C-alpha cells in the first residue's frame, strides 16, 4: 500500500482562496477559528492582502467547502450555534507549517518574491531571513513524484524586476514563458494563456475602464447640451 500523499484535481481560484483564508485565520484570529461560512466568505472577499479581489457568496463558499471536505482538505466541526470549518492542508500534503504558510500566501496574494513572502508570512511563521524562505521554497519545488510532486514553481524574472517570483501549483501547471521583449509582438504570434487570477484581474480592470468611459461620455454629453453643440 502506497504511503504517498493523495493526488487530486487542480483547485479552482475560490478553492485556493478558501484554503488560504483558513490557514491565515488559524494564526491571525485563533479565538474565532475554526471559521463559520459567514466569516470565511468575509475573509475570501477582503480587499486587502488579496489578489485578485473577488466577490464570492455564502452559497458559493459553502459549495466549495463541501467539495474540499470530500477531498479531506477541510474538516467540519460542530459549534454551539453554527457549523465551523478548519483546514487539513498540512496533513494531506504532508508539509511542515513553514511550507504551509508560504503556500497560503501564494494562494491569497498570487506570485510573490521570497522577500515578499517573508514579510507576508510574519503572522503565520517568522522566518529568520530570506534564505530560509528560499530553502523551503526549493524543497516545495523539488518534491519527487512519489511525494506528490512539486507544489511551487519559480517564475522567470520579469523585465525591470530584481527578483524572480514564485507561484503555487495547486491549480495546475503554470506556464513558464520567458518575459517578452518590449516592442511590437511578431506577426502571427498567439496571445499568452491566462491563469484564473489573470483573467479575474483583467475583468476587474475592464469593468473599471468601462465605468470611467461611461462617466466621461456623460460629462461630454452634458457639456455639449449646455453649449448647444450636436454630437
């Protein structure tokens, strides 16, 4: 009988957000952990320390919890008044608390440098220095297939950045595309594939631009009407 960690299908953005919130809140608000669905939804929808920012409903979070429970990544506990939920990520993946803290930040905030991860994990685990963060990241990225395979990957350094960023692999492989050179794209080149986080951020930016354009159009129409100018 194999003792390898179980393999499971890639996690969705909301699934990784739920797990990241559970790991985070276990350390930052221990008095209210395990979390109710309402508290977990609020944590998923936080505007700070989240990338991308999302708007999940209680029903969506509950559906995700039910799926994560089936994969033993989440444990349900009975509270005095409401059902509460705790994560089981460290045991399922068989990783230490230090590695779990790094994964949680990557699930909540997207790709990060080792220095950014050291700062962001301060309340979950205090790393002595950046090199200790890199040592745990190297371990996570070098896990053998019989141990469940790599859980993080080091991304190519983007132009103008001094450090490379790391990304988690719980949502499936991350395409390691070398940063494109500045300038016009070659004719016939295909647009890059978007991750779920990229797509959500792009939709948010498009919505913001559409709202700004609509506001400007309204101002121009009102000004034209005042001046008697036909548009």
